[in-house]
């Protein structure tokens, strides 16, 4: 089917850009992604999954020239840190990449290697998500297009490759800095059977960025992932998180965003092994006094195995005319019995001009499942506000406390208490301005 | 201490008159009790004094040590020394009880131009006071009032009162929903704070609480006014005969 002209023109322009250099497997992966992108076309506002968030923020000319320094939220966790400045690895600012239980490499470093585990993962989860329509019995299965992820697979030149083979005791931090560029980074994480690793991301990758992470968690593996974005005002930030999880594995990913003109965090999680747990949670604090704060979480969790649990917990604090978007889906395949799925998305609207657009979707083909979902929008609880003020707490401070109270359910999803406290402390800082 | 003159109050949304000329003078260091039938305006009086939204004062005044209470924001009233123990304490998920207490204590100290308490100093004081109200470390850590029993919520109110050291304490039906043991514990807490200077206004339906917190003056409120006052014996009379006689006399 031919693409609409506007989409075709945009796609042609993107595909006309020079292909990054690389070895045979990487070139093949990029070529595959280019072909997928050619078929899908670049996203436009008319696409269903981009109805609430304008893709031109990333497909159009860069609108901002914000720079950012190092973010230091997780310093106290003493992580092994890799620094990327506008997408380029900064070896001098980074730690030595040696750590027990894990190998850490760079995409640019293995691009010319013939045999590497990265070959089996790079672009693979994205390709699977961007697969063709297929028929499953009477059902026609139409995957949601992820063109920005395909674009990333095609164009990214750098990224971290993390291969966990044991229990990695020290968190690995990907720390972003920017002088105002527009990088695309593509990270890969492979957690072997029984291995566990915690990955932290903080800082601004670029004024206009498209960052992707593909994670393959094997049986009994554990991946904890935290991503904190902010507090720069003028930036367009896009992330794509793809994960595939095995039997009795645990995946917990948490994101928090402060400010930014526009942020979209897409997550596509496929639970393929029985008795597995996959949690995704996040929150945001929108306070762009210059007139726009737009925050989009687009999540798609597929239950493809028996007796698995998934949770989606999202809390958005919106003020000064901010827009929050949540598109969350749980797909339960016919054989995925005993699925326990939970999804909640809530917004705290601090003024009349802010809005929350929520699209919860449940598609269930198994008959023995428990799936619940809810979505609410509300203002500050006046009773609680009065209670706090009657104890001498100022209105502003009381509102801040109640904002933290609102965010608490999402923050509780962070497994590690010390890391949760670091995130909470940062949010308190941001609230106080 | 607290002086209320001809106070008229309406509900903002319904233009319903609730208080119709309340006159009340509370002496420093004394315990005053207000009793009265349902709907007499007792709780409204406590809310208006502490500054809750939704009420319109159409006439009259209320002053705390000569300062106009009605002009102040709720937090300013608290800093001036007013405290309301809520009939229904509010649950605040995700905010630790200790964080809440420390924020409140330091906010008031700041408003009064005093130095804020450090985490260590605060912890020492709060532990000591909590112990005397049988509030354990777990209750201090848990989110404010979340999952607390009725008795725990009321004890938590008294702990806040003890930490904030107000001049003027209003207890709005603090005995409601409490068993005898819990009520005694709350009364003990209040009695421990009686120091001859601090003033109390105890709002209650039952004489029972006043067995444990001995009032100096008992006021009877009905239909938005104070209709009579007397000594502790007045509470006993209400307990034995109900309000009917008193209402007729008024």
C-alpha cells in the first residue's frame, strides 16, 4: 500500500541521508531497518499512535539549542559510569569499563567484529515488534508501527553493549551530557541465565534525541532499569525501550521526567517465559514556565507465557498548561493463562489549563486471567491540604508534600530503597525549584 | 486567650446559616468543654476558628490573644498558637508521619523566627513524646494516618499537639470512635499538656470524656448559639437528662 505523500516525502528524505559506516552484521541490521522504515514510513500526526504527540518534534528541524551538564542524581550509588556527550562516548570522563560479572563494550568498538553477541540482538526486538500483519486463527494481528525505533536501528552509530553473566553488584550508569546536538544512541543489554544487573540513565542526551535500549533477559535473569530525565526546559526527548524476558525472570523499569518541552518514552515488553515478572512505572513533573510541557508514556506489554505478572504504574503531575499522555496496552495471548496484569495511570492537574490524555487498552484472548486497569485525573485534595496547613505548613509546602504523596505509588515500584531515596530527594529538589 | 463575639457563619455554597451569634470567652490555662445536640454547630465553630474553606463569616469576630484570627491563613493561625485535633484525621499516603511532623514543627518555628530543629534534635524529642502516647517507631515511619486504627489516629493527633506546643488547643470530638482504653490514653495525653497556661476547648457529645479531662467550664451549644454555661456538674446533668430541659429554658 502506498504511503500518504507527506509521509513518503519525509521517509524519502530520511532514507537519503548517508548510512553510518560499520561491519557486515551491523550494515545488514541497518539495511533491514531501512527497509522496515521504508515500508512503515516516518510517523506523522495522523498516525493513531502519534495522535496525542506531535512527531515533528523529532522528525522536523531541531528547535532548541539547550546544553546540559552532568547529572549527579545517582552519585551516591557509586555506579560505574559511561559518559556520552551528544551521543559520542567520552572515555576521559568515563570509568574504566571493567566490572565483575559483566562485559561492557561500545557499539562503535564491535561494529567490525564478525562474531559478537550483539549481532543476535541489535535491531532484533525492534524488528519483531515492527513485524508484518499476521493471522492467528481467526484473529488478524496488526503490530503497532515503531518507525522511530526502526530509524534508530538504521542510523545509530554508538551505544553501550552490556552483557551480564553473573550478579553485577555495582550499578552501571549511562550519563548523558549535551552541547545541543541531536544524537541517536542504541544500547543493548543481555542478561544471561541467573544473572542480574542494574542500569541507570540520567542526563540529557541531546537537545533533540532518539535513544533506544534493547534488553534480552534470559531465564531467572534480573534487570533493573532507572531513567531520570530533566530538568532542562527546552529539549525534545524520545526513548524506545524494547525487552524480551524469559522464564522466572524479573524486569523492572522506572522512569521519571522533570520538565522538557516534549518527551515520549515508548516501551515494548514481551514476556516469553512462564512465571516471569515485568513492571514498568514512571512519573513526571511538568513545569515549563515558557508555555509547554508535554509528556507521553506509550507502553505495550505482551503476555506470551503462563502465570506471569505485569504492572504499569504511571503518575503525572501537570501544571502551567501541561499535557500528559498515556497509551498503555496489555495484550494477553490465547495460551497465556493465569496472567496477572495491572495498569494504572493517574494525573494530578494543578491548574485548569493542563490536560491528561489516556488511552488504556486491554486485549485478552486467554480465559483464566486477572487484569485490572484504571485511569484518573484529579486536583489536590482540599481536605488534606487544609489538614497540613492547620499544622502550620505553608500552602506551597503542603502542595509539594501532597504532590510527593501522589507520586509515591510510582516511586514504590523502585526495588532498591537507596536508589528510590536518591530519586525522591531529586524530585523534592525540583519541587522546591 | 480566645474571644469570640457575636459570630455569624454561613455555608458558602448553600447560604445556610450555621452559627447565629456565638459568644465565647476562653480563659488562659482553663479547660472549656462544649456540648450540644447534633447539628448545633460545634464542629463548624472549630473549622471556622482554624480557617477551613467553605464558610463565610457574615458578622462578629474571633481573636486569639487580641489578634484577629479570621484574617489569618490556616498556617498563620497555627503559628499564632492555635491547634485543632480533627474529628476525622486525614490520611496522606506516601508522606511519612515523621516527615510530616518535622515539616510542621519547623514550618511553625520558621514562621515565629525561631531556628529549625535538626533531624537529630527532632528525632530525640519525637521519640520521647511518642513513647508516652504508646506510639511505636513503626507508626512514626508509616505514611500519615494510613492504615491507622481509630485510636491510633487520635493518638497521632495528640502527638502532633504535643510536638507543636500550641497555646490554644481545640479537640473536635476526639472521643468519637474510641474504646475506653484508647480514650484514657488520649485524655492522659491532654492532661499532660495542661500546664496552667495552655487553654483547651474540648468539643464532645458525651460526659464520658470529661470524666478523664476535667473541665473548668462547660458550655452548652444549640442551634448555632451558646445557650448556657456552668461547671462540670452541667455535663452530668446533660448525661442524666439530655438536652431537652436546657433547650426549653433557653
